[in-house]
């Protein structure tokens, strides 16, 4: 490639982008016989980023490596390599933070395991079709400089050789190699401890092993062992027992040549599937891949990569906040396990995926949310409330609507998942929440030795199982509970279910009530619910004086408020702590009460994708209410330029309560501390 024509053709493949005042110029230089891209950048005393983008369409292997050479000069900044799929909406990114650009050519190799999903609707899956590649310089020290990039290649790192498979024994027609080809491997019936070994011929990176049992999983359990040379072996997974038709073994980032499955007893055999690194890139990726092969509704909605809306449950003190989503799944504490219902009626299992549901608040405004599942033959209402002490109480009310009698049972599941998905994560909030221990003891289920779930009426049965025992929904679909009343799961994904018998004749109603209490708290299960009418009388939200301009034009609703320099005597002393679930899980009250009699609304932020609120009509609406606040003056704060948001008390400015149509996760009102001027500070 020589001359201006070749240089022009080379540069036409790259497009520069710069943020703010930053500047980027692209040109071509030579690295021997190889053309190199030269990026001259200048942050002009500020921050931001500069990007060189090249359209590059190709299919992507499961495992790959991006190779290139670089050299340059300038201050210490961050280098990012981005892979964008053919839709242009999903981005995977590698970050090299705090890079001092080398003065001599340096070879870089970025393996697929180092390229993380950054954003987009793909929700963490691997890239299958590449649309473009980007090199970005992100300002750290900023300044100006130059970066050369040459020899960009994408290497296919998928295993090319067919593994060799051997076994302790095999029946004719079901030899060991059949374990990887689909026909399956069957050991001899008289083999007391059969084993099968996969030799990949060279060390390779894997993410897991999926075992499909030909008949039944070995009740005596199994071990998975790995070795690089075939002499020294390391146990990478051990199961005391196994159940179900399929077992998934979590082996994140395991690099090995030999993998050996050892069964603790005679077996009818299995087929095996070696999984790539992407299978277990993270624990959430592992669960997503597992659930992809399961029936929709057997797991929480977010595991099927579907977004749900949620709303908080708590008291005005703001020290404890649970969540409930629109499917009736309840996270009983911040980042805790969840509780959700399933129904078994006339031999069929009903989940959130099988019903129409609607949502409402108690008396259309009190933050006691409920979700109702309804069919032509029955109705299930799931309600969550906080008690005076702040514990969570769940109510399940079942009504039989059909003339035809039916056999009905309510399963209440305890599962190691939070309500919010991992793509709404913040610190330890969002995604999975491990359950290592479940035990039925003294009329309650003890979870991780920290929380007791206490039913007001004894269930017909309780059963629990470990991860290697299979999925609990498969047992419930057959109308059976797990046989164990106490389990310990080292992996941290134990599940359990309470079984309650329900009425089956028309007009009959059955109710199940249970409290979720910290271990060691022996309060009565009949403790009164928190009465929101005391700290927040509904009279505040009614009456004339509300103004309602055209919402379509301004998107806001303003109403006059008197200037508040101190709390008037007729206002209650509220201590609601907005943001008890961090900024992404905060909550507040709003009112859209008008002269036409519309009801007040509870608003909740549901993360970066949407905001939602529950109304009496069951609709989730993107309205957020806020007061225009200012820090209250004090002797201490007057000495500083501005008080700290974490310590200041807040008061409304003379002005208005404002309703804003928004999708921002940060549009959460901190108004209610201001009304009382006391209680915990906003976080």
C-alpha cells in the first residue's frame, strides 16, 4: 500500500469522534510494511474522550483474542477497546486503566475473557456478530499526545481438535466418545464407581460442564476433577447427591486439558457438554445460560432477561425497605433472598407467566402494594405490608370462582434471587442473593440462620433442596415437594417451598399469612401493621387548591405551598428516609389528587430503564414528584459555603410541589424529611 490513494483508502475505514473540547486527528504512518493508524489527540486542559472507529463486519467465535501493536507518547490516560455488534446497540469493552503509552512498539493481546459486556439490550450475552471496533483514549491526566495502532487482528481461539474420551466401562453401542456426540455413554451395570474422562489434547479455557443424565442423576453424588498433565488431579466440584435430568457445573475460567467425571455409584450414563468461558463469565451469566433451557415462569422474570417493575414496602422511619415486583415476588430485606408464589390446581402448575396480573395500593394511596393473579376460575391476591416494628408480612388470599370443584395448593417459594436484576446492580444490590442454609424448625423456615419466615397457620409440608438436586419448579410441576426439611448448600443456591392446601369450591376463600423476622426476634406474628394514616393523613392530599395545567405541554404540575421556615404545628413529624435502597431504590410519596378526585400515587424508581408507580387502577406510570428543597440554615452550616447533603436538613423553597414526567433513576423526592425537619438524613 503506497501513495496518497492507499493512505486515503486506509483512513476512509476509520472515523474520529471527540467529546466536549477534545480534538482528534487521524492519519496514516508505516510500521515497516504494515500501515499504522496515528491518533493525534488534545484534551485542551479538560477531560472527555476521543475515539477512532472502524466498521468491521464478521462473525465472532465463542473464544477469541484481539491482537495489535501500539506505541505513543503523552500523559497517563485510559485506553479502551470496544467491540460493537452489528445492531450498533450492544457494546463489549476492555479497559486498560492508567496507561503510560510506550515509546517503542508493544504487542497487545486481549482475550475474550478480558472483554466485558458494557451496555445494551443483550443483557450480558456474548457477541456473535461484530459490526465495528473502536479504540478510545479516556482522559485521566488528559493533555495532548499521539497513539499509533497497527496490525489489528481477531484470532479464533475455539478448540479445533476433537477431544478424546475414555471411560471405566461402557455398554455396546454406548461407548465413551458418544458422551460428546449425543448418543450418550452408558457404563456397565456392574461398574460400582464409573468414571469418564475428556482429553482436550491441549489446555483450553472452559466455563462449565453440563451433564444430561440418561435416566436419573446419581443419588450418591459425583465429583468433577481436572488435570493439566493427567497425573495430578484437583477436585473442582463435588456433589453429595444429585437430582433432576440435568446438572450444570459452575467452572468459571478453568483452564485444563483433562476433565474427569467420577460417579459415586452405579449409573445409567449421561451425555456431556463442555461449555465455553462465556457460560460462566459471571454467576449471573451462568444463571442466564441455565434458564435459557428452562420453561418460562419457572424462574423470576429477570432470569429470562425480562424487566419487571417494582415498588418498596416499609415504614416512614426509612430504616428497612423490602421490594415487591409486579409479579408478586417479594425481596424481604435489602439485597436479601426472595419469596414468590406458585399455584398447583388440578395437576397443573401456575406461575407468573400463566396469568394476567394487576397491581394496586391499599385504599389507592397507602404504600401497601398488592398484585392479583386472575383467571376465569380463580383469583390470587398477593399483598405485602410492614408491621409496626418494620418486619415484612405477606398475605396470600385465594378465591375459587368456578362452579367446578378443584384441588388447589399454594406453593410459597424461598429462592436465592433479588427482585432487581443484575443490570440494575449497585454494590451488592441486584441479581442473586445466596442461600446456604434452609431449615424447618419450631414452626418457621430459618434462612441462612439470619431470617425466620413464620406462617400464621402451619403448612401441609415444607421441602428444600440444594442446587445439585435440580430445580424446585420441576418438582412442584409434578405436585411433589423436595423430601428434605433441612439442607446446606456450599454453592449458595438452596431453594425451598411451603405447601398450603386451598379451598376448591365456588365462593370459598383461603388466606395464608406469614411474617419475615430476624432470628432472635420472638414477637407475635399478629403484630399490627404500620398505620400510614397516622404520620401521613390523607387529608393532606385532598381538597381544593390543586392546579392542573396542560401536562402535555409542560410535563409538570405546580401547586402553591406556603413558605416553610420551620415545621408548622399542623404538619406531622415525618421521618421518611428517601433512598433507603440507595438512589436506584429510593421511594417517595406523590399525589396527583385533583378536583376530579384522582387518587394519590406512590412512585418508585426502577433503575436505568424506566420509572414506575402504582396506582389504584393498576397502571405503572412514569411520574415522579419532588419538592424544590434548600438546606436549612444553622450556626454550623452558616460557617460553610454549603452543607453536606448527607448531614443537612432540608426545607421546601417557597414555591411548589412539582410532578415531573421522567425516566431518570435519580428522580426521587427527599421531601418528607423536610416536612418533619427530623429523622434520618437523606442518603
